[in-house]
């Protein structure tokens, strides 16, 4: 099952991804997580990505496409994968088509998680993330059992540098300008399923699960 999650920052992609990958046993490929890991490790990729991320801008296409191409070629993607946060530009979507063709695969479904902008800012500003396992929480909507500590791995939680209000607004602007056209790209291919993300996590999950079950052939 080859799936893409689309939706503005803070829509709940990472949250739904945690349950999707457990249920359908496919790898979670989040370009945001890959960039944050690289920044933490101080690699060349991290150095290239950091300044764009902190400004709420997109990392250049050639850098992003390169890391996704390499990741999708790994054997754990043979049974399928969940792309989260990629593609975010039409250039990336076209490059992904080429990568899929060279691997003899195709994108089967694009889940579009829609949430209005005014709801999103509160979600982003209250998000807390785990540095070690990338799990996401919210101070109000999904608090950890012990404040500031990851339920899953016991590490301290942190607030992402780009989750402050000013940067969040910039990221929404970038989404509207550069990522909305990606949705049209996949609508034309007839693979988009729209999900109302402005509901509880479990209500969203019910729809996500229903949408994906018909593609699960493992
Ligand atoms: P994305 O990966 O799309 O940027 P996240 O999954 O990280 O979004 O969610 C953003 C924030 O909103 C997190 O703090 C998360 O706990 C919270 N969140 C996710 N889904 C919901 C929901 N259905 N209702 C309320 N808050 C949610
Ligand atoms: P995310 O975790 O998906 O919210 O992404 C965080 C940041 O990483 C974005 O604001 C971008 O700076 C960068 N990023 C993640 N995915 C991409 C992508 N597909 N293209 C360009 N930049 C990306």
C-alpha cells in the first residue's frame, strides 16, 4: 500500500501516521522528521535544511527529492510506505512520479486531511514533540501522562523552533501557495480521499482506516 498524507502543518498527519503505520505495518517516511534528525546530528543535510525550517520555508526541491529517492529505494518500502510531508511542491510530485516509475510502483491513495487555519494555529503552538521517537503530543488536546515526558520512550518533550506563532503563520502561507497545487495534481489522477481533520483524533482515524482498508493487500 503506497500512501501519501497531505494537509497543512498541524492538520494531524503525524498523529494519524503513528496509528496507520502500526495498523498496516508500513514505514512512516516523514521528510520533516528526517530533516529534524539531520539537524540534531549536525550532518551536511541538517546544515542545509536548518535555516529554511526555522524561517518556515521549504527546503529546496533538489535536496528534498534526493533524500526521498534514497529512502524509497530501501527494502522496507517493498510492501508499501506512508509519505508524510512530501511532496509539498508540484516539482516534488512530478519527481515522485519518476521515482515510482523507476521502482515499478505507483501511488495508490492520497489522504487529504483538511483543517481550517484558525484551528491550526492553536494545534501548532501547543504541539510538543519527542526528540527521540518523534511522537507528537498537545498540551491541551493530547497531553502526555507525565507533563513534558514522552509516554512511549520516557524522553523529555520539546517545542519545535518552527512551532511558534509567527513561523506557523508563515508555514500556512507557504502551504497555500506551494502545496495546494499538489492536491490538484493528485485530484486530476483520481487518487485523493478527503478527510475532515477538524474532529477528534479517533473520529479522524475511523475515516482514515476505512479509506485505507481497501488498499491493504498484505
Ligand atoms: P502535522 O503532522 O500535520 O503537522 P500533528 O499530527 O503533529 O500535525 O498534529 C499537530 C498538533 O495537533 C499536535 O500537537 C497534535 O497532538 C494535535 N492534534 C492532532 N490531531 C488532533 C485532533 N484530531 N484534534 C486535536 N488536536 C490534534
Ligand atoms: P513538517 O515536520 O512536515 O511540518 O516539516 C517541517 C519543515 O521541514 C518544513 O517547514 C520545511 O522547512 C521542511 N520540509 C519538510 N518536508 C519538506 C518538503 N517535502 N519539501 C521542502 N521542505 C520540507
